[in-house]
């Protein structure tokens, strides 16, 4: 819920500015089924595996007592924190950053909205977005888990969420700079192939 609510609000935030930055901007921030599947597919799979293995309900993250379940829970938290971090960095960094983004692979300045472009504001935003998902998980543990007093400390979940948000954003930027489809890339490849065929 923390990822969904905050990301939905941020996508709609400052729409007038984002219209001028993003050529594929959609009014209201609508997502297509591929984006929803990519953000929700892995967490859903992990949640189902967790329920098959452990049944419904929350358990404390404690590798000495629940090794496999703890890894599944951290994986689920990491996946959602990565999604939140990436969304937060894109939605806040593109609007609030006063400096031009730099391409993560070459460190050259690039226009706002370029795949793989990063800013300090965007990186800090990704850290905060992931951290809020970690805070939500930590609060869930405090509310729904009864035997926290005999388990490992749960506060590292907040730090883990923050790191996952930051790392997810950096990896997404790197993949965006090196692999993501852009119309310009397609046009360039098409023209090169067209020239080569004559």
C-alpha cells in the first residue's frame, strides 16, 4: 500500500511540468498492464510462495529461526522498495532537480527525461521512497507480530528498504542507459540497416 499510494500521488504531482519533459506523458499517470505486471509480478509471486511455505500471517525476520521465510520476506520488501525508489526518483528528480541529469554510464549531461539520466535529487528521492516502504514493513511487524521480544531486531528493515530503493533506482538507470528502447535508437538502427542494404 505504501508503494502504491505514494507512487500514484507522485505520478500525478506537478503534471504540468512533466508534460513538457516527457513525450510519453499520460494525463493522470495511467499505467499500462506491462508496467503493472513488472512492478507487481515479482512481489505477488513471492507473497504466494511465502503463503504456500508458511501460511498466511506475519512472522519476524529472524534467520536463526525462519531462514527461508526470512529470505522471502526480505525479497518481497526489496522488490517493492526497488519499485518505489525508481518511481520516486523519476517523479521527483525530473521536477525538483536544479541541475541537468548526467548519464549514468558516461557522466555526460543529458536532457531531463533521458533514459539513464540521474541527479542527486533523484537518488535521494529513491532512498527515501525505499525507506518509506521499509518503515511500512517495520510498522506492520510491530502491529501484527506477537513474539518480537524474542526475535532479532526488526529496525534494520527500514535501512534495508532504503538501500533497496537506492540500488533499484541505480540499476534501473543503468539498464535504461544501456538497453531501454527509444525511438531515436530504433530510427538510427533502421537508417543504418537501410543504408547497408543499398
